[in-house]
C-alpha cells in the first residue's frame, strides 16, 4: 500500500512539474512600457490596457521576425511581414478576429523605455494608443525592436481563437500523460 501511495505522489509530481504550463518571466522593459502607456491613458481618462496573452504571443513573434531588420528612422513604417497568417496561427489567433487589432512596431536603440513610450504616445501611433476601443495589449521585444499589439473586446479585434483543450495543453502532453498512467498501473499491479 505504501508503494501505491509513493507511485501516486510521483505521478502527481510529474504532472505538476512537466505538464502544467510554466510561468514566463516578464521582461522589465516591456512591463515598464505597458505601465507607462497605462499611466498615459489614465491621464487622458481612458481605460487601462490589460495584458492579452495572444496579443503578447503575436508581438513576440513579430519582434523575432524584426530582430535582423536595420533600425532606421523609417524602419518601423516600412516593415513588411509576408508570413503574417503563419504568425497568427502560431499564436492560436483566428484570422477573422484580428481586423480591429493594431500592430505597432518601433525601433529604439537599446530599447530605452522612456524613448519607446514616447514613440508610442507622441507619434502617429498615438492615435491608436489614445483610442478607447483598445482594451488589451501585448508587448514583445528583440534587440532594438519593440512591438505593441493592441486588441479590442469586440469579436473582430479580440484575437480569440478556436482552441480546444487538447491544442492548449498539447496533444503530446496528453499522450505522454496517458502512457505514464498506463505504465503506472502496470507497475503497481
């Protein structure tokens, strides 16, 4: 009986360590910029932006693609991504739920947070940051690039996706869990 309890504890610990999502360490610069944008929006009596995980995923993916782009004054305005649908798919975003979102890349050497914030609030991007329709945000950065992705609460801008439980957890994790469960039963009996 003690062996059964031990095996059950090991099985549960395995699940807790390997199969549950791991926390992601946040980037201080990204958090600082989002905090600054929210302070700016509060001063304009606009609602603060909440973190949107899918918008953050998309921002990270786009920042990864921009990493090797040169940082010039016109750089952010001339960014072209040929694989945008692929990036949406990677983040589990339904292409039909992105029409009202906004993707705002900026290039600032060393990503000095105050300069990045100024690029979002005192530039043509300011009209998006000042827009009360946007309620969610995701930030991603690589090298000198930061990408702000804004989302709305409405269906065409929520970045929602049709993810099932299996796709969120991952089919591989589900199969591994089943296999380990069968092995545990086999070992116990």
